[in-house]
C-alpha cells in the first residue's frame, strides 16, 4: 500500500491547527478535530509550496505571542 502523503500523485490538502502549525493531509480523509483545511485539494508539490510560502516561522503562535510581550534582553 502506498502512503498517500509520500505519493506524488495523491491529492492532498494543507491543514493548520490553532498554533499555526501546518501539515499535509490526504484529501480522501476527514480533517482531524482541531485542524482546518486552508489549501487544496492539490498535488503534493503544490501543497508543499504552499506550506513553504505560508509557514515561515516554526514557533507555535503561543510562543511567538509570549515572546513579543517580553521586554527586550540587553
């Protein structure tokens, strides 16, 4: 059996969770609770390009927000 996430011919969607983390998900599967489809369905390379363009900071949103509220370190 071929893994849909690794098969270049699979139709995928890009999903995002509440922390802004992105993942690829097979189009034929229900989106997991806590995740929202934001792109696709599309081929794997298109979905990977979307993730590369839109998930540029790997830190979870909660960490980014807490770091923005801290005073700068001198």
